[in-house]
C-alpha cells in the first residue's frame, strides 16, 4: 500500500515524513522521528501524556492521524527549551518538584504552555480545569498547579 | 486498521462521491476524537477515512444575516468559543459543546462529530434541539435540510444514508430577549458522560414567555424534544407552578437505561430538576443577571 507523504513544521524545523494511513501522529513522532518525549499511556485521549500543540491548539497526538498534519505547525516537548536553556515552566517544575515518575510531565508541560500562551494570568480554578485532561497517577497535582501559577506571576513581574 | 485508506477531501462533492463509492465502508473524519478511539478498539473498521476538515463549508462559522449563524460541522470547540458574537447569542449551545472532554479534546472535537456519533448522551445535541437548529445535509442526490430533533433514530443511528454528510448547522435568527442554557448531571465534575442533559431556549418579554423549546438527553434512545413543554410555557410568566407542571412532563417522557452511572429512577428525577434549573438560568441570562 502506498505511503502518504506529509510536509510539516515541527519545533520550527521543516520535517517531511512518509506514513501509513493508519499511523497516528504519536506513532510517527515516537517511532519515526525519534521524538519520544510525547508518551503513549491510554491511547484514547483520556490521559493527556501525548499532548502536543498543533497550529496553536493543544491536542492529543494519539487521537490524530499523522496524515492529518499536512501543512501544519507542531510543537512538541523537544522544542520547549531554547538553546539549551529550559523554558520557565520546565525550570519551575524542577524547583517545585512538580513531578514524580515523570511519565505525565511532558504532557503537563505542553498543556501548561498552551494555557499560558492563551491566558497569561489564569486563576487557580482555570489552571485546574485546563489541566483536567492530564492525568498524573503519582497524584502530584498540587505542586503542578502551584508551579504553573508561579510562572504566570513571574511573567507578570518581568513584563 | 491496517487496510484503511486516507483521503483529505477538498470539496463536498469529492467527499460525498468517495463515501458513496465505498458502499458503507467509509467514515467521515472531523476531529477524530470518537472515530479514532472506535477504530483503535475495533468497534469500527472503515476501509476509507475521509478527512473533511479542509472543506471550507464544514470548517467555517458564518453570520449569514444579522444574528443568524451557520456553523460548519467540523468546527471545533475552541474555534466556536472564539466567536464572541455567537457565544453571546447562544451561551447554552456553547456551554454544552464546551463540556465535551478536556482542552485537548476541545482542540479537535467537532460539533458535527458529536451529532453524527449518535450517542443518546451527546452533550451538544439537546442544546442544538432547544436552539431549533436545522441540519444541512449533502449527498449523492443533492442537498436536504432536516430539523436536528429528527436526525437521530436510535443509539448510534442517524438519518444519514450512504454517501450523505452533515455539512453544517443553521441556527434560527436570534430574537432579542432570548437566551438558552444547557445543564448536565454527571457523577464527576469533569471528563464524564451525561447521566441526564437538558437544553432550554426561551424568549421572555415583559414577563411573558413568547417562545420556548426544551430538550432532554441521555434519558431515551435518542435526544428528545419536549413538545408539550412549549405549549405550556408560551404565554405564561414561567411561575413555579408552570415549571412544576413542565418538570412533571419531562419526567413522564423519560425512558432511560439503568446502568452503573444512574438508575432509571435517578435519571428521571434529575431530568425534572435540570429542566427547572436550566429554565431559571436562561431567564437570568435574558434579564442580564
């Protein structure tokens, strides 16, 4: 069966790939492009560990076909730090110990980045609702929420 | 899914032709948040997946005349939410749609997909029925329009024939002193499926109700339009006696399933309660409270 050729921009680099019609975006990211930061946990859009930003919107990469990404711009966890410098959210997650086993962390970071991109000063309730699509089975939500709120505060002070 | 082909259609005609040629083995793909889960779990095994998101009519929100909207079937929750005028005119439709899944799901999931998936508990459907939406359908034999309350014929079953596609939803022109609301009951506060959903859409002028539509979801094999409710509500001041009367009618018309998320008695009782609360919320919205 003929493979589908797809042209995208991933983390600001032009990336072309060939995929099977049934490959999910997550399959291609992890198995072909070696971008293994996005995790597959549930595979059904419930856990958010495969979260990426597609054309500015937060999505589950397990619930889209790789073929659907034609012409799109993708951001994955691998593009979050710049020139070896961690993103403020990554730095704060480390400082606040907002992670335990770490499997959910890339998804939480992408979701938190998408939130602050859309809403730079969210309330705690807004953070909790926004992150409701990301599950942490070590159950460390409080530290994650606090880290996101602190980054939002820091951004306000430096603005 | 290994034999599945993928086609990104760029026109309605291309999508409809491909679907009818596949003779029942094709599925339209909008957000994919239901379809991909169904394919992965083996519930559906389409030979062809037709991506409709690149078709202009499906992916646009148009105000065809003052306060009269047509929303494409593949428009996502986040995109509809960005249209401030639509959000102001149809807060109930928007809150119903926005209840579906997480932000990740909202980034993809479409209004048309929620309708075509055909779940009796789909959150957007009672709100759309209450709104009085018309479904615009395209197929191999041309276009047709049907009221959204006639779209579902059973759990997972719709009026769409082979080759037919839901193109968009036409909302009635929004009159002044009108608003809507959608409430649902779920065991959890987020990321859950409705045990009961209720959409209410009212016009209320000088303390008199001049138009009303009430719809219930998850309490019957298909979402229900409660026609008797309109008859009682219109012409009244929507006092507590009227609301009690309509609430009882809502409960009488419930024919729910009994499952781990809600018993028949519970779903029936909650339907009556949600009708009253959604109506009071709608009146508050009209009064600007």
